[in-house]
């Protein structure tokens, strides 16, 4: 079955920029691994006493091949502080979080708290050429299946089992690490903007996006038991992305327990998200001339404006004169707000009001699987 690439919010990760590639599809995982306590036939693995040295010493791709499926690891602590959790690879093309956490775990440090680590869509990460696919054609998006009723697919069963363990552990905080593929600054996403969540987010960055939408993400599913944040580490494969992730993870693991006064006061907060998608029937591309084979041509450098306020009339692309607009904008309440935010004049598609585009993608495949971009309509 063919695989289609896409990334979190935007983008598909080029294999050439990813971590150590997997060069062959994974074999069926072994019936058991040392320390795996998941029930027979489970859709996930569960290591309540950490990974043994043989597994931990593997490179990232070899470790994923050994695991073969979504995995939860608990690294027992040496103190009485509440647990903390890190999540990586919920999308198979976002390798930076796995690289960062793997490097930190190899130091074999013990913390004054139990540390839980989620390794998400292992199968998508392993699909050749390696770290190239958000999720596979026969899968669901692994960051859109958390907290759903009656889990009936492998992705939902794995998420449900991992969620059960995490909720029982009642972690103080959860950090979910992602990549983009469009150019973006490093930023954090919060589902709740509170003193403690700001303290957590600003351990990593002072650029913060408030997630107003409901999408069955891990963050949303754990909101009632933990302070959560997603951290977006820019493009995978870049040294600066990995350095940002490693430094942030180390600060997170060394930080004192969260309090209401620890946030960096001088931070940027964006919210009021509007999701912009392309009509599934539209034929489109990024860059080039508008021709008879395409209904929409988008600017090839559109992602340069991510997290930058752009004025009314900012041009996104072009359509044939008189053709219907193939874009749709929807707000957090599910209302169609296309007419409020997008306009067409003389064949050019433009923004109707001053706003801030975020997570703009560069690829057709990414747009098809998720969206073209978001508009942040509130800044502060």
C-alpha cells in the first residue's frame, strides 16, 4: 500500500533531512521484549521498569525496529516528586523529539520523579525511506485518536492503553515534542493558558500559541490530570532543531516542581485560531504558473510569513478569474468564516484582514492530510 506524507499542522519531512533512516519495512515485532509488560496481543508496548541496556544502546532506527509499535516507558525515579512525561514521534516524520529524548535517556540519569516516555507512530517512522510519513494510508493520525470512545483500531487501542497508564500515574506535566516542515520559529502550544502552563511552556520558548480547536490530541486528553504543552522544534534534520529540543528537555527535567510564578513574563501569545483547508477536489501546487491543469497555485515562499503579522491584501496565491475560491476557513466553533478572512480579486487569493499565519505548509500531500495553514486572529 502506498504511503502519503504529512506533518503536524503542515508539512511532510524529506527523508534526506531525517534522523538515521530505516532502510526496510519493519518485520513483525517479537512476541516479547525484556521488560515489556503489555498484555499479549496489545497494540502497544509497556516498559514499567525502563528499557534494558541492550535496547537503550541501539540507534534510533534499530530501537524502533525492535519496538515495532507504539510504546510507553516508565523510568523509575529516586524521589517523591510527581511524575513527568515526554511524548515523541506521534507523527512518524517528526524525528527531532525521538533523537533528543534518546540522547538524554542514554545518560541513564535518575530523577526525583518517575519519568514516562511515549514513543508514538513507530510503524510510520519505519516505513522506507525512514522518518518520512506522518501516518500510513491504513492508519489514523496518531495525534487525533486520544480520549475517543470505543477504540476499535490499532491506533486508538494503543492510545487508549497508554492514556490509561498516564492518567493513573497522574503526572504533574506532559511535554509533547513535534516538528514542522514549513519554516516556523520554535514555539509551544497550550490548550489552557494558566500560570503553570506558561511556566511549563517558557522552559522551552517565549513564543506561545493557544490551541483553541478540538482535535482529540494527547494534550487535550490529559488536560484534566496534568499541565500539558506541545513544543514545536522547527524543521527536522537541522542541528538547531535538535539542539533546541535537547536543551529544552534538559531544562524540563532539571526544573523544580511547577508553580504559578515561574513563567517568563515577557512572552508572545497568539490565539483565536482559524483553520484553512483546500477543497479536496481542487488541483493545486506551490509555485509555478497557473495553467489548465491546476485550479490554485500558492506562493512557494508562503511559509516565510509564519508567525509574522501580514496586512490586509496579503496574497496567498492565484486562481482562474471567475472560478470559485477553493479554500475554506473554519473557526474553533466549527463556523465557516471564509468570507471574513479570505478574498479574491482579479484572480488573486488574499487575506481580507490583518492577521498572523502560522504552520503554513509547503507540500500538497501535507495539505491533503491536515490543512494548508492556520490564522492566529488574536495576539498579545
